[in-house]
C-alpha cells in the first residue's frame, strides 16, 4: 500500500467535506467551504497517480472551480456514466453540472488571468425542494434517479432523466438525514439520520421497507455526516455511527431480514463514513498452489471522527490496515476508484489523502460479467443488456452489419461524452478559441468592443461573443441510454404521469378515480370516461371513429344496485342514473352552471351508495327532484345549440356530448314507452325522445339531427332525419320514431321504434332496404362501411354495407354475459368491422368472424395483466403510445404493471413468465382486433422483452414466422402480410432490437443475411 | 435557472493613476438569446449597512446578446464620477 497526501489539493485551507473520483478515473471532485461561498473543484487525477505528471508544469492540476453554491458544499457525486456531477450544500440546493464541451476558455470568478479553468463545467439544473442543508446526494444505479437528503428530515428522489422533476419525497425520519446509499441492484435506497435510525426504502413504491433503530439507540448526533454504504454484492449494508456496548462501531445490516448481528469495531470515536470498494474480490491464486475455489469477498473502508481510517475485507476477522493520524480532523468522505485499487479520503482539516493498493493486498477483482452473474444468482436479475458494455471488449463482433448497429447505438448514446473521454487526462493549459487564446482576447477586448449611443443618449456596448453555447444542453437521450432498469424502473413514474396527463382532461377522471370505491367497481366507468378523449383523439386523426360506446350502461358500473332498481322501474331510475354517470362528460366544456354538475353527481352517487335498500326510493325521489331542472337546462342548452346547425369546432365538446345526447331520456318530457316486453330484454334500449342530434365525424364534419313525430299524415307519425355534411344538408322521412342513430364518414344508420334499421349513404341515399331486427336496438355503431347493431335481446349483428353481406349474424351475447348482473358497459366497432363488447365485469370480448367465436381481449381483473412488468421494454423515446381499439378497451392498458410494485418479493422468473404471457396475449388480441398499429407496437415490445430476458427460442420462432420460407414452393401457406403489414418489414424493425444484446448476434446475422438474400432476389 | 450567469469580473489597470478610468472586464454567460438589452450598473457602495448610500456611478446597456459566453469592458471615467458626486444633491 502506498500513501500520498497531495498538498496542492486544497480549498485554501478550508474544510473539504466531500470527495468523489470520476468513473473513468481521470479526475476527481471535491466539495467544501470556499471563501464566502460553497466551492466545488474538479482536479486532475494524473498528478496524483504519477510523480512525473505532478512535476510537469504543462499538466494542470486543477481543472475547474465552481463557486455557484451560496454556502458550504456537503457532498459531490459523479453520475455513474460520468457525464454529470451533482453537488448539494448548505444553501439547500442540489446543483447538477455538466461539462460544456465546445465552449471557450474561462476563468475562475474574481480571478485575474492566472487561474484559468481548463475544463468548463456548467450548472445545468438547480434542484430546489429542500428546506434545509443538503447533506448527501446519491445517483441510483443506471442514473435513473438522484436522491438527496437534508436536515429538513426528508429524502427527495429526483427524476434524473427529466430534471428538475421530482419523483417523490420520502418522509419518515424524525431527525437530520445525513447519509444515503443505493442498493447496487436498485431495489432499495437506505438512509441514516440523527434520529437514531437507519431506514431502508423500496424503490418500487417508495415505501419504507425497514426501520433499524436498535444499534443506534445510544448514539448522539455528534457527526457532521453519516455516510453509509451498500456492499457491491448487495448482501450487506454498513451504517455509519452505531454503538455496541457503548463503543462506536459501524453496524453491518444483512439484506435478508435486515438482521444486525455483526459490526466493525475498533474506532475510538463515531464513524462518519463507510465506503465499499466497487469491486468484488476473490483470493489471489498463488503460483504453484492448487486453485482453490475461494468465496468472493468485499472490501470496505471506514473513516471516523477519531481521524483514523480502517480498511476491512469481509473475508478477514481483523482489518486489513488501520491508519492513525492521517489527518488533523475528522474524516469526511471516502471514494474508491472504479478499478478498486485506489482510494481518496478527505478530511475536515482541508486535506485529502490517496491510498494505492496492490492486487496482492486486496485480491483479484472479479470482472463485471462475474459480478453480474453473482447478482443474477442472488437476485435473479438478468443484466444481459447492462453487461454488453463490459462484454464489448471480450466479445468479438462477427458481422459488419452488427458493428454498424453497435456503433450507431453507441454514437447515439454518447452525444457529449467525447468531452469526458480519457483525452482529458492531460489537457492543454491554454485552451484556444478561433486560434486566439483568452489572453489575446483580453488584450484587444477594449479596442474591439463596439460602443454606440441609444436614441435616448445611453451607452450601449455590443459584447464580444467568446464562445457559442453548446446546444446539447441537457440531453435526456444520454440518460435514456440505460437500457434495462434494475427492478423498479422509473418508467412507472413516467407512465403514471402519462396516465394522469392522458386522463386528466375532463372531470371524467375524477369520476372514475373517485376515492373510497372499490377499484374493480370504478374501473368500468373509468374506461368509459377515458373513452371520451380517446374517441375524440381518434376522430381528430380520422383514424378510428369510435362512436359513443358507453351507451346506457355506465350506471351499472357506478353502482351495482342501480341494476336492481332499474328492474323495478325500468324507465325512470335507469335513465336518471345514467345521467348521473354521464352529465359530467357533457357539462365539462361549458362554463358556469355546468361546473357544479359533477359535484352534485358525486354527492348523489355517494349518498346512494351509502344508503340502504329501504332508503333507496326516498333517495331516488330526492335526487330526481334535485336533478331535474338542472338536467333540463343542460339538455335544452345543448339541443338548442345543435339545432342551429352550427358545427361545433370545439373538439373536446362534441364527442363528449355525444353519449349524453343519445341518452337524453324522455323521463322528463314524456313517460317511458318502451314497446317490447322487458322480460325478454337483456340489454336496455335507449328511450325515445323528441329530438336529438349527434356529430358523426369530425373530418369531414357530419352532423345528424333527428326530430321525431314531425308530421301526422294519415294517422301515422313521421320522423325526420336531417344530416348536414360540410354545410350541405339532406333530409329524409321515416315512418317511425328514431330510437338511436349512428354514423361514420361513409354510412349512417338509424334504428327506429318499430325495430327497423335503415342504412343511408353519406349523401342520404338508402343503401339497404330496412332491416328488421328481432328485438329493439340497444346500441348502434358505424365505422367505415360497417354497421353494427346490438339488440336488446343481446344479439349482435355486423353488416358490410359495400358488399351487402353480413359479417356477424345474430350472434348471441349470452355466452359471455355470464353472471347475474353483468351487462354491456361499452361496445364499439373497429375500422375493420370487428365488433368489440366491454362488459361491466371488466372483461372485454371481440367477435372473431374467422373463428366464429367470442375471444377475450382484455380482462381488468386479470392478475396477470397487473403483474406484468414490461416497462423496461417500452420504447425509450416517447413513441406514441398505441391508441387503437385494444388500448381503448383495456383502458389504455396502463393498469398493467400496477401490481408489479407490490410484487417486489415475487421471484424474478415468475414475473418474467407473467409478463411474457401478458405480452403474448396482447399480440394475439391485437391480431384478432385487426389493429395493425397496435400489433406492431406490441410486437416490438415483445421482441425487446425477449431480447432483454434472453429467451432465444421464442425469439427465433418469432423471427422465423416473420421471415417465412425463403424459397417459394406451392405448398407453403405462409402469408407475406399480417394486418396489411409486411412481415418482412416487421422483421427489419425487430432486428435492430435484437442487436441490443450481443448474445444474439448469430441470430441477427442469420436473419439479416436471409433478408438481404430475399431482397436481392 | 437564471438566464444570465456572471462568470467573472476582473478589475483591469489596477492599481492605476487617479486620472485613469475604472475598467471592469465582465464575462457572462447567457442560456438563450435575449430579446432585450442587459443593463449593467457600477454602484459605489457608500456603506455596507444601508443601500441609502449607494451611488450609481454609471450604467450601460449591453446587447444584442445571443446565447453563449460574452465579454465586455465596462469603463467609467473617475473624473466624471467626481463631477457626478459633486453635482448630486446631498442627502439628509
């Protein structure tokens, strides 16, 4: 062991509180007290390591000095990828620094020409949330999060991919939090505080996993910091200051059960800092002796207030070395080099010391691959992707194509790190800009400077631009390059934020997410609610026009007891409650009066769900009378607007209003007059109203207006159907009252009270003779040239109007409507004419006309869906989340993985299989729904998952299926396309995904070659 | 984050004869293009206790300022300052 105290590393005698060595080992940062501010300094490592470099005047020692912190800097930490430096200080701030790559020379503030910064580090973000001094900061593995702890008793987790976004704030400590450490596998973060406790927090749900107090009960808050550390194998957590038999120790906490049986004893005063060597070691094989499979061990350095430093190996009972009187004051921080052989220690006395170990002393360090395999053995985590970087040096890339992909991937992953590269080991002192040194610029500055007078006589100076700002400011792409997330994955947070931002428009979400309800109960309305904006989005994109799916049913989901009541008095209560469910959707776009509606509904809903059965009728009456005037007003307001025939430009308003319009009940205007006997009816029918209108499509904008009983001719009442399409109107008369209507840009369909279904073209031509339905229509949908009718007798029919053929013929829903109170909560027809039915029990079916059967495409209650954790396989860039019928029916599917957080204890292989099953389900569902976009989306996720998890067989099968037979023969039944997507094009998209794991390079080569072959044919 | 960061202020020609102007070499960094000019002032702090005794010696507009790092020398004649301090109304 060699020991060096580089005297030139100093903050002018002021204390140094923190030290951290850059991951590439070429520089290190110190943080501490400056003259009248906090100070962060970056130093060159080369003069520390080599004597000749120290003497060489051309090699700079100090690389950069930053005085931006207003008060003492307590902690500096490099991100794992080395691109960023985080610093936290007494000014309650955390600053994140990035090297400015292409910027000109600069000087330290207040200095004259002498002291020049060799490297430029610019503060890219200031993280403000703490209300007290920040004591410690720590980057999570893969730089997904940054944690900071403070004397305000909190720990804040920042989203390192999207600064300054805060992920969460961990509260629970009752004293100053003085140290933080991440579990190397990323499952936990641990903190130690002055409240005599060490707490372990889960990264899955950010809840406390353990609170360890016993070893700390006798501790006094005498240390400035309590920097604890987690061993590189993840098995042990070692605390700073703990007490055992009134002697200061460093407590060893075992990961399994958080047991505290062992400690490091020997220091005479409190332990301030513990730091594990990042490497795992194994016994050095002596020449000649028989190779003995030694158990791998870790190395740990402990620094104390008693100014001494001890280094321990977990394989030894006694410390490897103890160094006394190295400093005049308490040791504050320790940092190991990534190689595991060097260590920097800093002290309150303002000096640092460097310790250099040899392999003989510590042992043979395991390489990254071996370390990963240890992790994999213990935690079951596949780190296949993470290890590629390490493997890169050992694995030979066999294919130029592969090399190309790899290089592309790396160059995209390293936008700026050329600056952080090893070239920095001996940077030139005189930075040159445009062939001019800073000195030259300064000399001529006054002469060059242009001074003018403004019209009001003031002096105006045009400054001399000495450096362009590097545009690669805070590129999140760099952080996104971390491909696999240990276990929790920050994606969840991104996802949830997406979810909330997706569903936030409209009070619908507040309805769906109403607290105090069983999630299973509320989920169907949530689905119905998200449908609104969804619908609208699709319409706007002229994609799928999902006509009002949430017919009358949402009330069933809102409160199951409504069903019972609706049986008793089918007309009145049912309609009221359906309004209760739907008014908020409609009232949203309006101002003023409409705003109060959701509140009312909520109140009403709550009371009704609380009330007992005998109270129900009273309640009903009450709410009825209360709602009535408001509803009338609502309804009238909208109808009036529509009658003017003014197409609503408000994209939100129109589709949202649509379900309401169709459902405006006659209860207030005329009593219910449903003709058919209710006994045979499984599904409710919309009741007839005097007039209604709906918007059929946005682009071109088509409006449909229905006016029932317009004229009396020879005793029969005629109804009028009026349609305006881009300002051109047509109208037609129907012999019976129109119950419901629907339309797409191609066709319009209306169902009448006499169970007749009429289909018109967009210009008003009747396309089919009136179709006689067996029972009254419950719901009607049109999409492209398909018409779907759901009858009250629970049968479903779909017709292709162009071909004049039935796709689905009177198919009964009884097989899927099992259970007493399951009803249809949602129905829709996809652009390809596939009917989809969502049930109130959360299941969702589509009728596959090729299989002639109902197929389950989504089940909200399926635990598999909720446990699947594929978030790490989501496209890294913000690719458009699939929005198609599948996503609509599954409530955007963001529920998936919701439970994954609760499964932190599930074995990895179980979760892996669940995710696999889920993804395969999604693929199959997308296929049945004929939703090409979604199929492609899920295929890529599936492929990425297979690549990450390294399941070669499935991947091979998938590729084989996409490639098909290379040689044509008459017997092959292989279809070159699926859902209109060319399979080989899909394979071309999948191949770059495969490249991400070098293990599959043979597979990649194989299929790449075959694709090339086929292309050349 | 502030859009403008002052990176350095160096006092040039220091010490200098009485007749020479003050010279401050100012380096600053700007995160984005500024639509308007920056105003810089040289203030003589008469007393650290109170702003009451602050005297603005000179102010100058600096622009246009595109994103990047910039430098300029802010120069004030001491004689002009002396004249100005005499002409200033006495505060009571």
